[in-house]
C-alpha cells in the first residue's frame, strides 16, 4: 500500500480538477508534468493566474472580462450602439467578432439558464442585461445564445422579458446547427446566421 500523497501535491491535483472536463487522473498527470517536467511553465501559469485574478473585472456595460471599468469594445465609438448581441460566454463573443459580420455592442451572460445546476436569471445577470438594453440607444437585441436546449431556453426567457420592455428582439437564424455551440461553428455559417436573423414574435 503506497504512502499518502504530500498535502501540497494533493491540493494541486484537487485545484486542477476545477477545470471543466478534468477528472482525477488527468489532474494528476497535469500536476506531475508541471512539477517534474515544466517547473518554469508552472511558475508562469501561477503568475498569469494570479495576475488575472487581481486585475480582471467585469465590464460595467457588457459584463465581459476587462482590465478597466469599460472594455475596449464598449468604448469603441465606431461600434453601432443600436444593436446589442447577447452571448453566453466570452468565447462566443470572440467567435462572433472573428466573423467580421457584426459591428454592434455585446452583453455576455457568463452562462445560460440551467435550473438543475441552480443557474437562474439572477446568475446570468438578467437585471444588468435589462439595464444595458434599456439605455436609450439600443434598438434591437440579437439573441445569440447557443442552439442547445439550455441556450434555447435562455433565449426564450430573455426574448419574453425584453419584449415586455418594448424592445425589438431577433434570434440568430438556423444556419447555426441545432445542438451546436458558436465556439466550434465555422465562421461562414455564423456570418450567414447573422445576416438571416429573424425577429422574435
């Protein structure tokens, strides 16, 4: 029977398990690799994580991560302030930007509705989104959540709430495959979905 792992090693493995899709064995392999084969990389990772935790906040307007109160995208005067695209995660925003087919503003939910996981309207910053959408400049809200069951439920709930406030609401067209996540969809398909978006009735 082997001796118990040192406390520091066990803590590192447990911390690595916080990453999505990383189980006990993968976390242990990562920990051993960083400690034995790439200590410089481990130090760089630790420093970068510490810097991110101390310097990043949520943009006051779009809720994305930012080093300032208002992120560069929201501060850009060339962005069309009449359009507001609502996405689930920062990776989705980056994907939409890469299509070069959209020049409006964004709001990042930092998640999607998932009642089984305890994620409701409050956890996806519903009130903050409503304040952003009702700033007097936004004319159309584009629901660009993923076409997963949770993403569809999120879009439905947001659409109803935004309609109640008298806003024009549209949804990405079905060029994005059902069950697909924006981060993994080809850029041409996303660009076409933006062009073919439809108003939510």
